[in-house]
C-alpha cells in the first residue's frame, strides 16, 4: 500500500536531509544545492556511500551521451494598442517547419530565417506549449534528473505569462491561461498519484534583483523596519563541482497542487514589478521557482532507496531599451542591472557555443545559478519569447540570434545518485534534535537565544570564515603579483620572439645567399665547358676556311679580267647614247618650228577678233547714247516729282507747326490748371494742419484747466461736499457748453473757408473745359484744310506716274531689240572663228604626221644597229666568267651567331633571378644580388672563370 503525505499530520516519507543546516531563532532556513540533490550531500557527509539503483532505468550508458539544449520559440500576438495603431508585423512563424522568418522586405532588405526545435505562433495556446516543450522535461525530473526551464526575451513579450499564466480561479481544473509552472505542478502530482508512489516535495521561490537574492516565500518579520523585511541573509556559494549553494534559502513542504498555487501567488505578489512605456506590469527582477522531489523505490533486496529530482522554473526579466521604456533614475539603474545580467548570459552562451577555454559564469549571479543548466549535468529547455511588432525588430533580432546560438550548447545530463533510507532517517533525527534544542533554549530564557553548543559552532564557523577571508585576500595579492609578473614575462617573450624572428630571417637570407653562390658556380663551370667545346669547333672551321680562300683568290683574278671587258662595253654604249641624243635634238628643233607657226596663226585670229570687237563697241556706243537720252527724260520727270514732294512737304510742315503751336498752348493751359489745383490743395492741407494743431492745443488747455478745477473742487468738497456738489456740476456743465460753442464757431469758419476754396476749384475747372473745347474746334478746322491739300497732291502724283510708265514701256521694247541684234552678231563671229581654227588644225596635223614618219624610220634604223653591236659584243668579245666546274664547299657551316655566342656567357644576375624564381624567393632584396657577393668572394677556383666571362 502506497503511503502518501498526510496534510493533517504534516509528516513526510523521507524528508530531504540538509547537510549545512543553519537554524535561525526566528525560522529555519536551509541550504539549497543546485548541482545535485540534497540527499547526495547527506550521504557523503554521513560517510555512507550512495547506492546506484539497478532497476530505475536511469543509470545506463544511454544517458551519458551529450545532448543539445532544447530551444523553442514563442511569438505573442499584436496587442490591442498595436492593432489600433496599425503596426505592421515583422515576424512570420511556420510551426510545421519550425522556422521563424524576419521580414526585412519592409526595409528593402533580404529576409532572414531561423530554425528552432519548436515554434509556436501568435495563435498557440498555453497547453500546446506545455505539452510539446515542458512535459518531457517533467518526466525526466521524475526519473531523477535535474532539469531547468527558463524563458527569456524582450520586456513585454509574454515571459511571465508563459511561465505563470493566470491563476485567478480557485477551481480544481486548470484554466486555459495557466502557465508552465501550474501545469508542471499538476502534471507531477498526477503522475505520482497515479503510480501510488511514496514521495515528498519541497519548493523554493527566490528573486534576483540588482544582484541581490531575496526569498519570496520567507515570512515577514514585523519587528523589523519595512525596508529591511525583504533583506534576508542569503548568500550564493559554490560547491566546487559546478553547482551553486544558496545559504539561508527557505524550503517549504507541500502536499497538494493547491499549496503550490498559493505559494506561487504569494511569491508573485511580492515580486518587484513596474509600469513602463513598453509594459504596464514589467518584471524588474529574475525569478526562480524550484521543486525538489524525493520518491521512494524498493530494490530487489527490499532495500529502500530515495530517488531525487529537481525542476527549476526560471522567469527572466526582459531586456529593455531605456530610451523607449521611458524609465528614469532608480528604474533606469535597475534596467541597467537587468540588461547587464542578460548580457553576461549572452556572453556565456557565446563562449559555450564557441567552445572557449574560459566561460564567464562568475560575472553575474544569474549565470552562477544557471551554470549547471548551461553546459552542465542538467537538462535544459529555453523558451525564447519575441514580439511581432516592427517597432521591436532590433530586440527581436537579438533574441533570435541568442536563441539560435543556444541550440549549439551541449549538456551532459546525469541522474542524481540514490540514497539509502537509513541515511536520510539519521539526518532527520539529527535535525529534530537541533530543533528541540532551539525550542528548549527559547522556552528557558526571555526572548530568543541560541544554545551554547550552537553558539560555539557559530563562533567556530565565523573564525573559519575570517581565516578563509584572510587566505582569500592573500591569494588575491599573490594572484595580482603573478599577473604583474606574467605581464612582464609576456612583454619579454614578445621582445625575444621579435629578436628570434629577425635572427631566423637573417639565417634564411644567409642560407639562400650560399645556395645562390653554389648555383652560380655550377652554372659557370657548365658555361666554361661549353666555351671550350665551341673553341674546338671554331678551330676546325678555320682549317677548312684556309683551303677555300685559295680557291677564291683564283676566281678573283678571273673576275678582274671580266671587269676590263665590261669597261670596253661601256664605251660603246656611250657612243650609242650620243647618237640617241642627236635624234632627240632634231625632234626639239621640229617642235620649235611648229610652235612658231602656231604663234603666227594665233596672231591672225587675234586680229579677226579685234575687228569684231570694234564693230560691237560702235554698236554699244550708239545704244549708250540712246540710253542716256532716256535717262535724261527719267531725270526730268523725277525732278518734277521732287518739286511736288517738296511742296507737299512744306504744306505738311506748316500744318504740323500749327498743330504743334496749338498743342503747346493746350499744354500750357493744362499746366497752369494743375498748378492752380496744386496751390489750392496745398492751401487746404495747410489749413487742415493749422486747424488740427489749434484743436489739439485747445484740447490740451481744456484738459489742464479741467484737471486743475477738478483738484480744486475736490479739495473744497472735502469740507463742504453737500453744499458745493450742485454748484460744481453747474459750473462744469457751463464750462463744457462754452467750450463746445467755441469749437462750433471755429468749425463754421473753417467750413466757410473750405467752401470758398471748392468754388475756386470749380471755376478753374470750368475755364479749363472751355479752353479745351475751343482748342478742339481749331484743330478740327486745320485738319480739314490739310486733308484737301493732300487730295490735290495725290491727283498730280498719279498723272506723273502714268507718264513715267509709258516712257518705261518704250525703253523696254527698245532694249529687247538691241539684245536680239547683239545675239545674232555673236553667233556669226563664233561661226567664222570655228571655220578658221579647223583649217589651221588640218594644215598643222598633215605637216606633223610627215615629220613623225621620218623620225620613226630613223629611230628604228638606229635601234637595230645598236642591238646588233651589243649582241656581238656580249656573245663574242666580252664573254663572262667560265662556268664553275665544281661546287665550292660551304664555309663556316658550324659558325654560331653573336647571340648564340653571348648565350654561352653565364650572366651572374640572370642566374640569381633564375635561382630565386625557381625557389620562389622574391622577398630577398633585388638590389643586393650576387654582384656584391662576387666582389667579396674568396673562392680561388672561380677567379679564372669570372675573368673569362668578363
């Protein structure tokens, strides 16, 4: 029969032993180990070794292999405020493919996709998140593993909602909004109750705020000040095995899910929150809710063992942009502390992913608490929460990047060791004895005291603490000394490394120079051998050439005889050339005679043309005289027209003068009129100004008099108010009426003056109007006279133009007749000139053809005689060299060219370049090649070789 905890008796089956139990007078505080279960430490402290279970199924080799941290992502939906503001969504979740895509296309960039173990979109429910992400972790806890589930992300993305949810309903069934913690509690109790197991369960709830750890389940001490009630003595220590020990943290035994819900609600209410611009209820601290489970197992030998597991449920504070959240002063400081701890967490994740030698766990208490969960022996599930809003895109990218990196973290989960029931009972009895001593000491004395034994133990512990502090400080000083020495040694090491590199480089250069010298020596020896072989070939060629030279000398004598015969042939050719020159001279004389005859013919043609030109000139002179007569007539008619035009111009000028004088008179009258108007206007302005000045002065005088009288009346009224009041009002009314009468008289006089000025202006305008009407009548009469005179002139001009047109017609007909006669005359002269030229060409061509025939006959005879003489001379008298009866031997067939001979020379710089190119040694300075080394070499076998090369 399974034994379950009885809430009425508050007794447990195998409570967890506490190895470093430090009871306090007000309440019992416990140490909590994060690296392994408390039962293990109890077993080690009591000296009894833990027994590994054989039938639990969780100690095999399959559990020893490394596993990756499970990372799931949850995206919250857009809030009501964001929907009202039409905020765009920058995140796209694909749950089946487990992908999250950041839509950079809104900013004209490429989209970025992240892949996780699980992805829950905005429409995902709390139950779905728990079943797929956390339920397997809870099963592992019941198998004896330490497991951690924590949520991280930007503030306002639903971390607290995911971990705690809403537990407002006091019902047995969980609401749909319940988070991971209540669902995990219900899941654990359902499994334990279904298996009818003997178990015990304890919970802790701590808060990490500004790097200070607070117990959220500790009862408040009313005797303390309100600001000190939360400040419990809680310290974080390390156990030396990769785990953390929290001294002073209270563990509370629970018997049902309702107990855990009430504790969770109480701790959440005491947790620090604040209202920011990004979240109305923003968590300002990190919270860790831990559940310790001990389950009894029975082995084959009926030995009872306790299997312990631990579930850490962590709700991290959100990363916060201080500028966007709008926090100030103290809130800004706590936001900075939160961001600092989260930044350290990111650095730890990065170091674990990159397999760094040093992982900065100790830089923050948060990472010290999560040390076992990140790269340790626990199983870990990370829930990354993000916001789909485009305004939070930068923080979302940071969260996704850290979550994607955290997938590469590998833990080595190991189950906790099982402990014997007897060991646990012994620890329970010791704990009960200590508690009895505390109760007894509290009953015997007034107030709360510590027993003497416990006081001695505490004092001993304090002395040990002081001793360890001194040792720690000494170790710190030694560490600083070692660090300074290490720095000096590093500096010296760097300097020696530089010197070593310089020496190594110099050694390489020297070795390469030696290899260059050896390479040059070998090539010079090869070139010397090739030069010797080439000299032997040259000697053989010279011996062959000496025999060929004798043959060439004999042939040179024969060629000398040929040259003499060639000189004789040249003399005969000069004679033939003289004959040809005489023929050319005859041709030139004939050409001169022909030229003289052509000149004579040209003179005759010139005489004929001059006679024709004289007749044409006479005809043209007659035409010119007739044209002059016509021009005289035209000039006479134009002079008559000029006279008429001058007469009309005089008439028009006279009319214009009359109109000008009338216009001047009109302008004078108008100027006088406007001058009178300006004068009257200036007078009116002056009168208005004078009136204004007089009125202002009168008003000032009246105001001053009125003030004086009022002052006097008020002084008199102080003594006789009732009697003088009626007289005062009468006097004031008479004064005002008198002054108003004066003003009216002045205004009437000014009105009369204005009326007179207006009458004068009207009279002046009437006079101007009469004058303008008279001027218009005079101008109209003058215009009519001018129009009549212009009509007469127009009639006369039309008659003269008709006469000019008739004379022009006669002259045109006459000029057309003269043009036709000139055309006929030119045609007849051209015909005569063409006939004469044809006759002369025919006579000249007949004479030229006769002369050309004679020249052709003489030239053919001379060329025939020259051809006969030259053939006789070349074939008989001047025979060339006799044909060579044998082919001469080729001379110096093996002689090399100058380039080939130069190639035999071994150039030292070329050899150095070739050596370096073959060995890829371009870093050696090209200016310091082997030429410098050659002058300084002391190898005697190379001196003759170098001299021959030079």
